[in-house]
């Protein structure tokens, strides 16, 4: 079963957390800024050695000062009305993160609501994609957490689960 929580993703005791990153991987606002702050300056130093990450793709880094030992940075799409491939790119973020987690034998993973903040992806549509990808592999993990920033975000996920 997929767990839906409201809270700070940096505080979950899981093998890996997913970061809603930008293409530079060098930090930003929202979830990205919170994860970089909690992980410490070593994360930024490490990310500077990488060559960024394309939209729809993922990159694995150590968790440094986080409870989680690892971070999967997923670069979600900016919403531009849905006709620019945004659904496929968001699907790729979730699917690729789950594939990378399985490839590294991670048994527990926590996701933020990728692209629904400043990137403007409609929450109802994003939740449908996120939950579909999580449900497709949930039996392969001990825990899959959808970590929402607000109670209203969590309610969108709960309503989506009720409609599946």
C-alpha cells in the first residue's frame, strides 16, 4: 500500500528520498532547497561534479546529512498546458526513479509531488501519474511514500486513490 503523508521529506527514515530537482542539480526553492539545506554543503559540492540532469531523467547521489542514505534527483517538467510532452516527462521521472531504486536494491522510497509547485503542473493530473507509477511496482517495495507539503495536496492524493 502506498502511504500518503504530510510532512518534511527530509525526515523520513527510508533508503532513498526523491528530490524535485532542476536541471542544474545545484539547488533551488521548495523541496529542492529543503533537501539541499538538510543534506548539507557536501550535496552541492557533489552535484557540482555532475553534468546536470535533463527533464524527465534522474540522478542518484549520496544523502550526506539526511536520514535517508541516498537521494534520487528527478527533474520534472514545467507545465505549459500539457501539449509539450509534460505527461510523458513526468511519467518518466516517477518510472525512472522507481527503476533506479530497484536497481540499487532500495526497499523504501519517499516521493515529493514532483512539478506541482513553482513548475505549475496541475496537482490532480500529477497525482494520477505519480500514483499510477507507484501502484505498478508497490509490491516490489516495503514502503512507498507520497510525501505532500500540505494537507490539501494529500487530499488530492487520497481522492485519486479512491478513484483507482
